[in-house]
């Protein structure tokens, strides 16, 4: 069994990104990432602080635009537009959830899609569906990076995706399909879930339910990417019961230490890609 550690993948991508950022630095260019945070959601605040630390450690500038819990929709829209108009900002990450008076879906659509580093706009979703590039969500991109790093082929394999969210399930299904995988998407309303999971050569679990997938549900030798992050008995665990799966799977990501540790590096890469697309490829 191979443990698919995310750090090894992230380190390779960080090194490549550092080379690109150093080349820009010699030209007097420093990239900037922006986070838009509305309200006091604890998880969003923690993630904003983590992304700031990560971005600055990589050599990026960082701006956190923080609005209060009672901010109006129009105030949030104005903040988003200001980030769109700021030429020093290369990538924007709006954090969810936003307070109920803010129409978050509308705010996301106001974002300049060329700065949409986590693939949240319908424009980038459309590019992904049509196979014409754009920015895919960074967690889905992290899954692909792990498979590539560990030389796990997708072509001809049966990929079973558990979850149908816009940011993980649907995009990773499309991305593996583009690599000639045969894809099945399962979700909370799928009957006989185990029968589908048992067929999977590659299992990508992104449902947000602790230990939903157990070892006896897996095909022997299956590759398992566990995207889930859940709290159970005071511990952080995935959607897959690692202890029972580890003796059946051929390869598996741990939680923590798997997909999540690659996602943040993909976010920083996307800031560079946004800069490159706007300033080099036009």
C-alpha cells in the first residue's frame, strides 16, 4: 500500500513556483493575492489567516478585505468591484459563508473571472465543462496533482466520485473524464452506494461525512483520494475510514496530510497563472 502524502506533491509545486516568482522579482514584480471576508465565521477567519501566512511565506503580497457581519449586499459588491479594478491584485478569493443579507452567488458572479483563482464564477465553470481551460477549483486541481505526482494513470480507469458539489465533485469528475477516465458520480441519494464504490479503480470521496466509506466497500487495490475534513471524537478525520481502508486500498491519502496540504499550493499557483494569463498571453 502506498500512502499518498500531500507534502511531497506540494513541495515539488512550491519549488517550481518559487523559480517563477524569483524570475518576476528580478523584474521588480511581486504578485498579490486578495481575500474577501464578510462577517465573523470562525472557519473563514482561520482560513484567511492561514492563506495570508502561506502567501507571504511564498513571497506574495497579500491583502485581506474584511467587512463586518452587518455589511450590506451593496457594500460587499463595492468591495469586490474595488478588487476587480485594482491592477495590483492578481487573484481574488471570496470566502464563504457570507451573512444571510448578502447574496453570495451574485457577489461571486461580480468577480473578474481572470482573477477567479478558485474557479467560483460561472465563466470558469463553463470553460471547465467545455475543456477550454480557465481556473478549476483548487481542491479538484490538487487531486489531479496527486495522481500525476504518484504516476497513477486515469485513462481507462473507473473513477467513482462521491459528492456533486460545484467546487469538488463536479469539477473533479470533469477533469478525470478529460483524462479518459470512465466516471461515475454518486451522492446522498444514490441507492446501493456500496455497489458503485466496489467498482471503482479510483475513489474520490468528497461528501463531508466522517468515515462514510469503509474498507469493506472498496475494490482491492483501489486508489483512494479522501477530500473530506470532519471532526469526530475530537480528531480530524476524512470521509474514508482510514484504518479499515488501508489494508484494502492500493494507495490512499491520509487525513490530515493528504489533499488539503496540496490545495493551498494550487491556490498560490493560480495567482501566478492569473498574472501570466493577463500579462503574458494577451
